[in-house]
């Protein structure tokens, strides 16, 4: 299933809505890497990323009937992914900061399945960038990630986050200022 399926996302969605499991599998395979990247960069903990990705795909396939034909599936998926990752991150940090309160299971194993990113031998600069990203607000981090890692235009980020374009620009601007300040201190250590 590594080769590109010659049918549009819209056709695959329609087939999946009718119960075609192969079409659903093609949608998954076509978009899973982007979903994983977005979750990885918002959640920032490799041990939690796969759980977040699974949660995204559960929501996508449970709510596939809500997807409106004529719209971009990729844009809808980006919205579901970013919002799920933000919610997942907030829930996970609450559990991490308050162990035992509604906690069911939090893994301790740190396995990185993100291609190209090394966990055990991670270079110090990458680790410092990750730490700096973790220190900014989740809204700022999400806007920054969607803009600079996923190359989304401001208008699409605004739709994903459910806010005005001006708010997105403020989040991005503040994230850049915060990251510069945090990284200036961290990279000199």
C-alpha cells in the first residue's frame, strides 16, 4: 500500500462513508505521516504521540459522516488533528502534574517512531528546541508548528484553531519572541 492511490481524497471519503474499508485504509495511509508529525510537535513527548495519533484517527473515522463533500479533507483532518493534539496535551499534562487524579495509564516508555528524529542520540540543539517549545503556551506552539513545520497559511491556521487571523499572527509573533528568548539562554549553556 505504499504506492499512491489514484483516487482523490473526496472519492475515498465517499467510499469510506459507505463502509469501504480499503478506502478508509488508503485515507489513513495517505495522511498518517502528517497526523503523526503534527501530534509529535504539539504533544512533544514521544511516549504519548502514538496514543494521540490513534485518538485522532478514531475521531476521524467516527465522524467521517460529518465531513462535507466539496471541502478539503486534508484541511478538515488538520483541524481534527490539531484540536485533538491540543486536548490530548492538556489532559496529559494535567495527569502528569497531578498523578492519581483520574489517571488510568500513562506510559513510561519513550519510543520515537518519527522518522528522521533520533531519541536516544538526539543532538543537544534539537533537545533544547524541544524544551523551548514545551515552555510556550500550547496555542502559540500549535500556531508556530502549523505555520513553520506544516507550511500552512495563516487563514487555514485560523480555521484549524477556530480564531481570527489576527490572533494567529499574534500567537506566531509571541511564539517567535518566546522561542528566541528561551533558546538564546539554552544554546549558550
